[in-house]
């Protein structure tokens, strides 16, 4: 396993982060693996040297956080040896007033609830899951800063939004002498590269580490075009079907499979090797519903792409509408 500093901090994290959205409740998503099924994945990740785990309160309405906390305890992992990231915004009570968003009331209550579900007294990386246009950013910044000063949160991060919104947060944090966002968890992969225009350069300039979600496009980049719809998640994941629908997406999937074949590796290897080589990227957030998927992702760390390989992978890309911010 390789390790890197998390943005402009001294915190060392594995170059792959295990995303915990896959582990939760089938009543939330058909493709979720429930409590006992999740344990082998956390264990295999730890054995591979992964020390970075990402979840959110909205995943399975909090069950994902419970599962992560449970397996950290049951696998007898010392808390100091893992980096736990979670997020607030969507909440666990869909549609109920003041149970979502980035108001001071909700942030403080959401953090306390996440701590209880995780079974820990601090969160390493606490992230705002989306931008909240209904709450003054100063209110959000001050509430998050209070969590850091109270020792309940070590570092702060943000997730998908426009670059101008992220810039406004960062510069207002500086002006108020507040704790700064050290990460951006954004939508970024071979099929969706709009973040290269503004967000990624902003984060590189500001020392904010990138921890992209969906680095293999909800699993599409782990297969070839013919087998894209073979899994339960591919068939039932309505969000993925909104993200990747263009003919050029399918052509890139096929091109990635071709480059992988030329190198004698799997498509997931080339897709992850590509993103791992991009400026500012610290740790793509990978998902796995089968243990061999996790093993394959770890194997990507050994793959190095040449300039010609990168050019082949990138040349088919077409500008896309902004997706993933809501």
C-alpha cells in the first residue's frame, strides 16, 4: 500500500479509501450488503493496508456508520490506526424540517448522532456533503469550527459543489480565522472530467486534497461495454443511469478496456491508475460488493500508465453537463 498526506496536513492516509455506501440496509438500496456481510470487506481492506474509510449519515439512514463502527471494534483495530471520514447534510430523516442542511442546529446534532453510531468520540474527517444555499456560509463555518475546537472533529472537508462556492468557503474561513477544508470529495473519473476545469486547479492551488467519489463510474469502468449492465447495482442504480448515458461514455468504457488489455491488466486497473496520476488526487474512494473487486482495486497501485496510454484514455472525452452537485 502507498500512503500520502491528506491535503496540506500531516495526516497520512492510504492512496485508496474504502467507501462504505455499499454496506448498510437493503431497505435503502437493493444492492447494499448488510452488517455481517460487510465485515470481510473491512478486514480485507485493513489487511491490504487501507487505513482510510468514508461513510455518511445519509447512507442507509445511518446504518452504514453503525456497520463501520461495529467492525472497527470487532476486528480489534486501535482507533488511532484508522482514519474515519463521514458527512453531514442529507441527514437520516428525509424531508423533515431542520433535520437536513448545514444550519448550526443540524450540524451539531448530526455530528453527535454520527459519533454515537460510529461508537467513537471523534471523527477524523467531517465533511459537508453538499452546498447549502439556504444557510449563510458563516453559520456553517462557525459551527464546524466549534466541533474542531471541542475535539469532536480533527479535520474538515467538503464534497461536490461549484468551484466558486468552494472558493467562497475557503476564503471566508481564512478571513474568520476558522478551521479550513482540507479535502474535496468530488465527482471525477474518465467519464466525467468537468472538475478539471475549475475545481481541481482551485484545490491544487489551495493545498486541498482530492478524494474523488465514483472513480470507476459506479463500476462501469471496471468492465467492458458488453458487460456494463451485468450487476444488480448497474440494473437498479438510478443515480448511475442519470450520470452515464452518452454514447461517448460507452466509447470510453470500451477504450479503457482496450488499453487494459494491451497492458495485460484489468479495466479497473487502468481507470484507477489514470485518476491516481492526476494532480491533487490523494485517495479515490472505491466501493466493493465482492472481495475480488477490492483486491483488483489494490492491484491498480502497481500499474503505471505511459503518456500514450493516457492520451488514448482521454482523447474520446466530450464536454458534459454538470452532474453530481445535488
